[in-house]
């Protein structure tokens, strides 16, 4: 009904029903996880759930009754909410690891993505230095990067310190570009790890 004629009174009433139910389910999962999502974050999850339903999920629904449809929406809402909570947990874990020092020490406070739009920053550092920092973010700690590279932790620490020194010598605008790049790199690492963890 929602897909056949979205402007009909029946479709609008059903959409309102599903929207209210999705709100309740997202809030319930968030409470179950100790209030993992703030109210604004819950609204974003609900919007994501409704978008999924309208952009294709409903087309795969094979039930015939409203209770069956509610159960279908519950599954979509629960999966979406759990996925976002797990992704945020991984982001928090990264920011609590040793690699977080890079992001916290060198990152400027950035406007929200919905304010500035998505734009990939460029670091003035060499490609080798950029690749090394990304490797450290992926490893999560200096010890893990040392293990993967087959070197001592002291060697990793020295390399990171040399990169820090090069960043400190950059002009102000170049340093800001690097800070933005590093923040975006950390986000890409978390997103990549989240996708890998969710892929069977």
C-alpha cells in the first residue's frame, strides 16, 4: 500500500503507524543498551529505518496482515539500531586506544558533517607518512603495529615521533589540513572495520 499509492489516506495512516512503532523500537533497543543513543541519534536511526522501508525493504515483505508488517518493521528497526550502536562502540574503542592519541592531539574541532558537507581533505605529509598513520589507526596500538610489521615497539614510537615533529613544523593552514585528514582517516578506518565485522 505504501509503495502503490503513498498519497492515499490509508497509506499515510499506515506510514504514521509504522513511524511511531519504529520510534518505540529504536528507543527500546537504546534503553536495553544502557541509553546508548541520545534522542537526536535515535531520530537519525528512525529516519534510516523509514528510508530503508521506502527504498526497497517493503518490496521484500511477503506477509498479508498488519501484525506481520509490524514484525517485519521490528526486525529492520532492531538490526539497524544494533548496527549503529556497534559502530559507535567501535568508534569509542578506537578513541580509547593508543592510536587515539593521534586523533586527539592533532585533530581540530570540526563542524558537523551536515553543516559542511562531505569533503575529503588532503594531508601535506608524504604518502609514506600518511600510510604509516593509517596503519597505526588500523592496528589500534603501537604494540600491535610493531607485531604486524615485525619491528620493536620502540621503532614504532620513534617513527610516530618523527611524524609528529614534521607536523609541528608545518605552517598553520597546512597543519589544519593534516588534522582534518587524520580525523577523516580515523572515521574511514572505523567504518571499514564495522563493515568487515558485519560481513559474514
